[in-house]
C-alpha cells in the first residue's frame, strides 16, 4: 500500500494500545511494540493470561515502559477505579495482534472475561479496533471462525487478513500474522483515514453503485471478469460433451476479488454453486460459443480478466434434434470441430491497462506448456496445474498450482485449498501490477 506521506510522520504522538492473545505469533509482540515506538507512537500493552505462554509479560512491560494488565482484577493496575475505561479512552487505536481463535470468539460473542476483551468492549465508537487473526489454516477456514469474523466486521472492527505462508504446523496456507510494516500501515490508515493511492489508475464507476464498498480496499473500483466451471457441448437434447470442472476455483477467485472491493463479472458454465456475496454480476452460459459471446461482450471495460473456466476445445459439428435412439445403430460417430480460442482472442485484443490471466491444466510437461501458452496467448500470468493428481485440478476443494508470469518467474506452491490459491493468485496480480 502507498500513503501520501511517510509512516513515521503519521504515528508521531499517537497512542496505540496493543492487545496480545495466545497465538504462537505472540512472540512477535515485542517487535511490534518496538516498531510502533520507533515510528513515534506511545504504546501500552494488554494481554490475555494464556498469551504469557508465548511471550514474556516482563519484556512487554520493559519495552512499553508501562504495566501490562492480563486479568480483570489486578491490584497493581487498579489505581484509578475504572482503569479499563480510562485505558480504552486513552488510545487513538487498539490493535490486537495476534488475535487467536478463542479471543475472536470472545469479542464476537460479547464474552468479556479478560483484560483484553473488556478493554475492547469499552472502546468508544470513534476509536478504531484493528484485529489481526493468526492461527493454523484449518482453524482460520473453520466456519465458526469465519462467522465470528463477519460478526466483528458488522460491529465495526477492522480485520487485517492473515498472510499466506508456512505455518508453525508445517502446513502452507493462510493464517500467518502479517508483516509488522503491514500492521503499522493499517494503524496509520485507521487513525489518519488516509486513502490508499493505487500504483496504477483505477477505473471507477459511479459511487452510488458501490457506496458500501470501503475505498481503502486494494481492488476498490476495479472491474474484474472471471470465467468458471465447464462448458457443455450438446450432441442431442439429452447428451453432451463436457468435463469434470466444478467451478470452485473460479468462484473462490470471484469471492476474494469482491472482498477486496472489485466489481466482478462472473461468467460460469453449468455448476451447482451459489453466487458469492459482494458486487458480483453472474452470467450463466452453457456452451463454449455462449462463453465466447458473453466474454467478448463484457471484456472491453475490464481491468483484470481471469480465465479459469474449462472451456471445451471441440464441439459437435451437428446438433441432433430430439434424442438419438440407441436402436438406430450399434455405434455412434460424432464429427467435432474446434471451438473459438477465447483466451487467444482476448490476448489479441487486450488493452494497455488490462491484466490477462489464463489457466493451463495438463497431464504432462505442464510447466513447459504453460510457458509456451503465456507467450502464444499474450497473457500476463498463467496458472498451471496437473490433471489426474491428488489435490490438483477438477472437482476437489484443494489445488496445487504453479504461477508463471510474463517476466519469466516460476513460483510453485504446495497443495492448499482453492480459497488459499485464490488469495495467492490475487496477491501475484497485485505484484505484477507494481512491476508494470
């Protein structure tokens, strides 16, 4: 993210209350305190009793130069009666980093039994509460945790999404505490209400069409077209040629883009998936030709185009009316013709401001084919995965991707959920835009 002026000018004289809960990432709390002070802030710390398993209360007290409350009733803290009220009103912002799944549940459900949670409850509405969850991927993606996240958002909390990477468990995925500079930037923005400046021009739409989308989101106002799912090529009225694509990868991309403020056009083949929440306009199609027509009709205004659909390469030359009877013949021969190469058409007609991303699913030599395809189709990025492998390709909830970009960079990833893949792909799109 870019700001109008340097961070160290924005936190000078500001008061930050840091909450620390029992996540293994709590070992970074002293570094956060030190960096906040380095940027000119006055810092006080509050922690949950369990957090002391991971980080020393004495260290945090020495760094902040203030007592560090943990329990609701502590004799050395209660020097002014309603100390939690005074501390809540003292700060310019409260940052809980890391925030464990348990602390998320306490805050979301109004269960205020620790010093940290009661101070968060006592924050005036004018003081921002920033929450940086940190936990293992499976915990982060648990429905109960996600429900609590949504409840806290509704209550006005600012959720700083966890970073993706290798976790303490050895699993690779979302759940890491974001880098300290990211936490600092979020504090600066929350306190100063400074709009983020994009590194590239943003194609905006009238504000009344997306007035509820926070303008600080990284894809605010961007037009993103995403294709998803299979296409069905009719043989007769009851039979078709298709593939095993579920559309889950494309829908995950649409969901993550919408969460980041994008205006999404989702063009999808026959899938059994609910449209994700957010500013998403869904267009349902059946055949490769219908997909081509819908994409070309909507492509010109797009800033980012992600072609994740599994579009048929061939379609029957003739469509039979009615149902072909089994009794008519002992065998059936179907003559096929090529469908229009939608990705190639987009590459030929790509505007200067557009970012074009393709997908390549291969059974062998996937990387070599992906490198060729990114050039032949004039793409900016190619997402490559392998067919007929565990946790890769069609159908399942997981995927194993390799990202190629136009600069020749090849980045391989371990198996992860398709939601996590979507997050990584969008991060790479941001990085690619910054290099342009």
